[in-house]
C-alpha cells in the first residue's frame, strides 16, 4: 500500500506523492488510471480496460497498448513509502487491480463528507452540516475526469456531475437555513441559467427570495420556470413546486418562521434524503428531484 500517494478525479486526473504531482503521461494513460481508480479496489479485466478506452473503435494493438500503459503507470506510481517499494497496480486474473485506501482518493473523501453532512442534519446540527458540505465541494477542481478521453470516462461524468449538483443544492439549502439568503440567491440564479429545468433549484430560489421579503420575485421565478417547462418540455411544474407557489401566494407565515423552531417541529426523517449519483442531466428523471427540505429551510 502507498499511503503517501493521493489521487484526484474531481477535475483533471492527478496523482500526488506528498506535495509533488506525478507525471501520469498521456490523456489515454490517465484514462486507464481513472478506470482502475473508479473500480474502487475491484479487478478490471483486460477486455474491460480496452472497452473503456476505445469502445467500438478498438485499434489492432489495443491489448499491447493497455499492457504498456500499465507498465508505465507502475513505474510512475511506484514511489518510496517508508523506505519500501512495491507494485501499486496488481495483476489479477485476466486484468488488473489498484488498491486505494479511501483517504487516498478525493471522490471517497467527498462522499464521506457528504454522508457526514447528512448525518449532521439528521442530528439537527445544521452548522456542522454546512461546514462539511463546504469542505466537500472544495474538493472539486472543475468537471470530473476533465480532459480524459474514452467511453468509460464519458459515461462516468454524468453521475459524477449529478452528484456534485445534488451536493451543491444541499449546501445552498443549508445556507438558506442559516440565513445566508443573499449569497444563496446569487448562486441559485447562476445554477438555474445552467440547469433551467431543475425544479429543485427553482424551489430553493423561491424560498430564499421569499425569506428575503421578495414575494413578487419568488412568484416570478415560478412563472419563468413554468413557462420554460411548458414551452420546451410540454409539462407542468411538479406538485412540490406548485405547493410552494400556493404558500407564497397565501403569505404562509411558516415560510418565514425562525428556522430552529420550525426544524424542531418537523419529524426526524424530514431532514434526511438526497441524491447520490446516477441519472443524467437531461430528460425528465432529473427535472424533479426530492422536494425542498422543509425543515432545513425553516418551514
């Protein structure tokens, strides 16, 4: 095991030995490392590596090229660790395996922070949850697997991007809970411009605007989303968004109730949930995620 080597996939694929970045070679070679990293300690067959790198367009020398990449990566990653040396990429069966401790991969650290944040919310500790979410999102240095070619990397970017967006929504929900309305509104407007059919973003924006005393703007946010959904997808807003609009219209006093008191009145399960991976960024399944967490927003 190589405790001094850290791997990053939440952005360009990198490896670090202490404070020194290792030269991982060509984008194709980095792509192979990414496949092994995201296998999370499972063996990947030679055929699986070939398919992940080239898909249907397999070159004649694909098998030999994969073995060359593995040989080069072994030399690059075979760094001193407490005076010992070894083979970081193991041959196993008809393929290869890279054993990586959770603390060595930024994606594992991110997911642990996300789990801890959700646990903090269940324990009614919103300040700690917010800190953990901020820490988790700071690990992202750009789009996941940036610059990595091949069908495997392309297929994994979608769930990783969804995971990042879901965590960002949870962070903004925590910000609203803690009274950071203005900053949340600014961030939500940017995100909605990038993901205009994401109804949860509209719910969060409406809540932040209303809690800031901007009822008319909250209703306008609903109207713009409703128009986009109708014009481009031929559908109406989901029930959660429509219910929130009705409560804003009625000036429901619970929407601006003190957050702590409102949270205490909610059942414990209300603070759980969240989306973890999976799905794409287009199409109906991701237009409506779980409703805005009423307890976390203070209503």
